[in-house]
C-alpha cells in the first residue's frame, strides 16, 4: 500500500495534475477570501467556506478522474493486480494519496486565517470546524470520484461522470423544496451533503455529520474494491 | 512447480479456454504456442491471478491462486502482453516502485542493478519510460518481472518488438533463467519456442492441441521413409533405378538444380529406411550424391496443420498413412 501511495502522490506532480489543481484551488480560494472577508473587512471566513463547497465539486473530479481509468487504459493495472498486494491495499493507497493532495490544496485556508489573525481576532474554533468539514467533504467526494473512475477507462467520462454525480448530490437540497411527501424529504434531507456542511460553517460540530462523511467514504472505497473483485470474477 | 487442472474460462457464451490441464516442473521452460486469439493470454492471465477462471484450479508451488492470491502471486513474475509500465516515470523510479510493491526483501541497490544489467537497461535507467523505444520498454517489462527473484516466470510474448540481436539476447537470458526458474512463455513464433523451450504446448481455440517436447514433436512427424536427394546422373536412369527399390511408393524428379544434377523426392512404406537403399544404388552406378535430407516437417508445418482444425493425432496418422485412422 505504501508503495502505491508514494507512486500515486508522485504521479500527481509528474503528470501536472497537482499543479493545475493547486493553482485553480488557490486562485479561487483567494478570490473568495478577498470577496467575502477582505473586502467586507470582517474576520468571518464562512462566506469563503460555503463557496469552496461549490469549488471542490468541480476540482475533485480532476484529482480522481485518472486514478483507475488511466491504469486501465495503460494496462498498468495488470501489474498491480498480479502483484502480491490485496485489492484493498491498491484502492486505499490511491485514496490516501489523493486525500493528501487535496489537503495540500485546502490547507491554504489556514494561511489565510494566519493573515487574518494579524489584523483582527479569528475564531479558531469555527475555523477548524470549517477546515475539518472541508476535508471530510473532500474525503467523501474523492471516494465517489475514484469509484466512478474505476468504472471506465476514459478519463473524460470519469471526470464528467464525477462532476454530474457530485452536482446531483448537492441538488438533493433543491429537490426537497418541490416534494411535499414528508418521509421522502426526510430521507433526502438526511442524505444532504450541503446541509451538513452548512452546519459546520455556522460553527456547529455534529458528530453524526462527521460519521456521515466518513461512512460515505468507506462505502465508496468498498464499492471500488468490489468493482475490481467483480471484474476478476466475471 | 505449476499445476493446472481443468482450467476453463467463459466470456459470456464464448469459451476462451476450455478444460485445459498441464503440469510444469521446476526448472522447466514451457512454450505456449498458438495463433492469435487461441487463449494463450487468457490462460496466462488466469495463471497469474489477473482474472479468475470459470472453473478449474491453478496451483503455484502448491498454493491455489484463488485461495491465497497474495502468497501465490509473490511466487510469480509476470510480463503481460503489454508491459505494465508507468510511462511518466524514469526506469529507475519505476523499478524501485515495483521493488516496494512486491515487498521485496533483497538488498535493493544490488538487486536492482543486477537486474538492470541482466536486462541491459542500465544505460537508460535515468530516462523517462515514455521516451524509450519499444524494445527497451519490453526489456524494462522483463526487468519488472524479475524483481524479487520469483521462482515462476510467466512471460507473454517476451520478444515482441525487439530487433534480431536483442531477440537472441533475450532468448539466451530466458534459457539462463530457465535453469533456476520455472518459465512459461507464449509466442506465435515457432523458431523462438524451438530455440528456448524444453516443452511445447500448442493451444488452439482454447484447447490443448499438442503437448510434447519440441524435438519429439517435429521428430514424430519427420520420417526417414521420405527423402529428398540430389544425385548427379542421367535423370531417366536414376529414376528407373530408384523405382526398383522394394516398397517404394513414388519417386519424383524435381527440376535440374545444377548442370546434370536433379533433385528427387521419394517416399517408401513406413519403417523402411530409404537412406541405405539409395546409397547402395548410387554406389553401384557411381553417381555422386550431392545432398540427402529427410523431408521432415518443420514445427511450422506441424503447427499450421494442427491449428487448421485437425488434432495432432489424426494429423500424425494421416502423415504416416497407417491404420491409426481407425482410432478417430
């Protein structure tokens, strides 16, 4: 697993995806930091965080699109699958490498907070709750993106598929406005990624939300393992 | 040692591999021969645990590849048809990655440099794989399979894309490895199999069409009762004398190869050694023999005939023209 983790992390940089991801993320985070915090002269960063929710919907698929589809296309997966490593090791190695890459991106908000603390008082509690929420959300989205990448050998299909799926997950909230059947709205609400994220940006730390994100990540990683298992058996 | 029992693989309705069984002993080099789409790669993929079998078992040194895949796989070095290379990496970084991936315990630097030497990739080890020629990529693929010194090597068309000199080098390397490893290699190039392998399995349409040593496969089919001879002398006289040999079936004169020298093709009944008879005749008449060879079939002929839809048995029987035909 550690070999795959290290190779994957290196591959983000050799393929240039890391630079694209980091540049776009830093740019957009900077723009929103300026728009919602600096130009309004507050120490409140929650405006930026709620915008970052939308940003990562489009940026995470860039990180995950090639994780498995590229392997399949280049036939390198044959090397991985015939090496003495378990499927779980392969999937998790790639997963954690992507998470680290993602954390490199989102950690820029900590630097913004440091800058801010120089001018005013930053509520570190809310900040870390936001930061944690962003990471947890990313962890769930990355698992979904990698699952979709394992289904295809075309990177574009993987990227578009992931963006659509993630967008759909966020549109669940809008759907609830149009449905008046109680128990369906209840289900949809409890599946909402945004509501849970929004609670974090308000400074509410809800353990069940943390579990929700983590279990999403676990389920989709499990499904990715099953995709490989199934291909081996069919 | 590899044991394959009743291995079958279906893709939907299509039977890619149908009920094949064989055993490969330690230190044996086995050649897998077959036309494209015969099921060579499918079989190799099942041996290495890349895909599962529909039914049947594969034992690698006694370990079932499906029961304990990790342990079984650690005994195998696999070079697939398309080498699994990360083209953005340098050769050195890639081989290091494979070293880690296989959780290799050998001294890293020494082991890797040995393998680089063996596969002759030392001078490109700092180059990015993407920029290497096909032959070099193939050799990096081979190097990758050798890492960790696995006792079983499975090589799918290892010499594809190499130039003739490299092919000979790789063949010699495989022969050398065959002394200490169990090697399976596939090819559709017969001369390669003949040059390298102790044993040949001809596979066609997912089934084993023949399983024998390379020599005996071609020997079985060659025969001393069919000869090609070049004799210097008058054509009609030679023909007349040759036709007097008891038990001869036919003698045909071919074209004039050198001035006054004709080539004769003849066949006698089976287990009749024509060579001595012919020699006796030419000695009596003082005709010099300029060439004599048994018109044995090359492995190429055998292969073509077998894969044209005939079993090896019926083929052999037809060649020998004996009563073996009853068995069919």
